[in-house]
């Protein structure tokens, strides 16, 4: 997926308006290092949520 499509779908990824504005600004300024760092942070946060949800599902098995 290219960067423009990623930026278009940030809210679907769970990013808030502040994060979206910041990442779009970094993209426009060409600061890809900061942009990628923040995208990785967002991904890590989503993965943490996924793992927490998985633990809850695992606890439901009886």
C-alpha cells in the first residue's frame, strides 16, 4: 500500500485527528522518518489492543 493511501485511511486505523494532522504534515514536509516512526507507534498500539482482546477471548473458553 502506498503512503498516500495509508494517509487517507488513518482514521480507519484508529488514529485520532491530532495524529492524522501531524502525520499528514510530516508527509507534506518530506519527513518520512518521523512519519514512519509514528505509523509504527500506531501499529504497535493496535497490536497491543489485539493481544489484549485475544486474552479476553481465551479466558472465555471453558
